[in-house]
């Protein structure tokens, strides 16, 4: 063994290093995303993968629906179930019809915060606070009016909608071999290497 090879082995050099590729790589057109340079995998945690955020939301809504069902009794129970299932299915169908176009825009790099338009940035910044305020208002109204069955119906609808969105998102990612990333006000996609079946 030559002196050079001895040093390489000592330092842990791998002869196959240049042939190895990461499971996720930043797409060339989204090189300006928080990931940095072309082909460099950004440091992403479990939460940054968008489908994991949807999974957490679906689990929370399901638990909330189970808790909200406890005070519901007698006749309102059936009407609340029908109302919740109807709203949930409606939301799921709406997402089914629109998610391909929406995810195609994300894949094209339109939702990278550094490059998105000022109008889109303001819309995205305000969407979550407005949704929280509206949700809190509906909850307060239902509690004050003693309409606990409607709280259950709303939680059930949200649970169905989030589970559907989670499933559609996983199917889209596997079909396109990409992973949707949501972090720091931006959404973009990373390529998934062929043969890599990880979704977590």
C-alpha cells in the first residue's frame, strides 16, 4: 500500500464517495430557496416536510373531534355526524380538484419567499392569523349559543379534510418523485432519488 493510500484509509476516505447521491436534492430552478447552492441538501427536520404537517393537523383534529363528541347526546348526534361528514367530504373534493394546479405552482418555485410577489407574500402572511381568528370566533359563538354538536361537526369535517389532504399529498409526491417542503414562509419541492421510498 502506497503512502497516499495509507493516509486516505487513515482519514476515512471512501472511494465511492463521488458516486453517492443524497436522497433529496434541491432542484436547479429552486436553487434560490433557503437550501442554498445547487444540489446541496438543506438541513430539514421532520416538521419541514409538508405531509408531516398535514399528518399532525389530521391527528389533532381527530382527537378534538373525539373530545367534542363527549357532550353531544341524543338527536343532535346524528345531525352533527351528517353535517361534519358532508362538510369534510366537500372540503376534500375541493382540494382534490385544486391540489394538482397548486402543487405544480409550488414545484415551479412560485412560493419561495425570496422571489414571490409582495401581494402573494402579504396574502400568505395574513392567511393563518385570519384563519385562527375566524376559527376562534366560530368556537366562541358555538359555546355561547350552547351548540356543542356544531363544534363536533366542525372538528369532524376538519379531520376528514386533513386526512384527505394528507393522502392526496403523499400520492402526488410519490407520483412525481418529489417531497414538498414548507419552512420559513416558503414552499418548494425537493427531488426524491429513484428507489428511495421514505416519506417521513
